[in-house]
C-alpha cells in the first residue's frame, strides 16, 4: 500500500467559500498557467488543476446505478409512454413509518425542473429525504427491462465522459424488478414474489454495450436492502451465480438503504436474515462491502467488518470520532468509500449548524491523517446533482488536499477494487501513462 498522504492546501488552488458548491460543469478553455476558470462564480480555480482533474483517469467503487438515473430520461420516457399508472398512489417509507404521495406529486410537475426537484436531494441533510427521492422515480423504471438496459448503457456513457476507466456499480435487482417495493408489507416482507434475474440480465446487457462502445471497464455489486430482509438470500445466491459471468461480472455484495439491520435488539427481524445471508456470502468467498457508519455509529463499522466480513465500508464517517476504531480499521487495512457531497446531504457528516460547514474539518481529513485507506466516490450522482469529477474538485478546492494526496487516494481505490491483479496493473499503467504525458506538456 502507498504511504500516508499529507494534508495541505495546494498552492495553485484558491477557494472563496460562499453557499452551496454549485456543481455545474463549465466549458473547457485553452491550456495556460495564468487563466483562471470560475466555477459557478463561487470558486476561483487554477486552470492547470482543473484540467488535471478532468483528464485524470479515475476509478469509482461506490456509485449506485439507480442513483445515477438521469431525471430528464425518466420524464421523457414517462411522457412518451403515457403510463402514469406505473406510479403508485402512495408508498410506505419504513425508515420513518410515513407514507409518501407519489403519483399526485409527479402529475403536479409542470416542467422538467419541477420533476427534477422531486428526484434530487440538496440542502436537507437527511438520509430519509434522500431515500424518498428513490420512491418517486424508481416506479417509472420498475419492471421495464428495455428502459433498465438503456439506463445502464447511459450510465457507462457518462462515466466514460468523466474519464472513469473502472467502475463498480451497485444496485438492488429486486428493487428494480416488478413488485419490488422497498416498503413491502411494512414488516420486512412483501406481498408479491419478486424475480431479480431479468433485471440483472438487462443491466448486464446495457453495461456490456457501454463497455464496448466507450472502452471502459464496469463490474457489478448487488445490494441487499436493509428494509427487505426477505431478499437477502436471493442477492447472495445471485451474486455467486454471476461472479464469473464476464464481462461486467458481479464482483461483490452490499447492504444499502439503512443500517438498522446491525441493531440486533431493536430490529431483530432485519438483523437475522441479513446476518445469516452474509455468513453464507463469506462461505462462498464473495467480496463484501457494506454501508456502515454513515448515520449509524462507529460500532456498526466494527460489526460490518468483524461479523459480516466486509473488507470495504461505504461511508464510515462516524469512526472519525473514535480513534480506537480508526486504529483497528487502519490495522486491518479496510477501505472507506468516501462520498463528500453525499456525506453533507445525508447528514452523515455532522457539524455545528451555527458555525457552518468547514470542508477542512470533514471526517475524510481525519481518516486520511490517521493513515486510513480512503477513496473518492459520487454515491448517487443524479440524486445529489453531482459527479465524481466534482468530488475531486471538492477534495482539492475545499478540503485542501494536494495532487499527491489525490493520486494516493486513487491508488487506494485501485488496491481495494474487487478486481484481479492483472486488471489492477492495467489501471495503474493507464494512470502512469497519463501522468507522464502531463509532465511532457508542462
């Protein structure tokens, strides 16, 4: 593993913190060492760093397929098909025991902007609010295999546009299948048998077409859903069945949409099926990454690693407040899939609302200083209206990470990818070639 990276502001970056990051792409201007490019009139940013971050070959290990669905494509499909009856009248939200009006909310949208606002979550600092966005747009996709394939292909296209050369994209095949309601019958079960196999087939087909057309590598991670323990065994078996189905093989499993399943006393009906499924996942030799320590405590990170068998953690911000857990994770070389924008929008990154947000105090900074294995990711780029490139911009322009540290985090991601050594060597060569070309142009 590479040595620890230093945390210091890069001399070429100047940032004026005012309000939201305003994550909108700007036009590329010609290479020069003196031109300043303005990002949404809130940052001033040295052009050489901007071009470096755009062109850098990247690796992303934590990105949700359904969290990447372009709202404009979803709305276009809905209008063209006219199938508004695919939208339920309301959906049960098990995380807060509420019901959410879906069909009336979508029908009330007069413009694409209004629909997009239903599908995105900014400024709410709530995991529950983020999950509500999914209950709005997932019914448009659910069970529509042609649309799912198209969206998977579009995902690869947008990853390639950011120079992301390797991606592990995750999703719940059950949630996208006919009858796959996250709320179920309210007690962790469902009223309808869900067949996830056609969904995996459709996603795989779209990803493979994208790989061929755009020249990048994409593998899959299948997610259990915390609130649907009845799906857990299926996910593990399906991941085992598809782990050698290359290209675009299933390379691991996850549990997403909440951490309540770790609470064996408070939520035994969620805990036991997931725990047992992941014991089987370990027996089958599956790679395991689990959402933990995002809004749950650092003890959930320990359970994910020590009881569920995770070698990677999705998020994990809460351990930054617990040096003993950080030391254990450093010793075990657990990889943390950090998602800066997501951490702010879900409330996973806690800070004093009076003092405000200071990115230089982000948990990732503490984790890196402690020598932890940390990589950058976008999580749900469409839902948070962001991209992986923006996470790199935030890391440099707001957190104050140096180029050297960015490259080491990229190496951490390559080292921790669920990919064979030959594949990892290829990724390193691509990055090495890019860096050598950059030096020749300087």
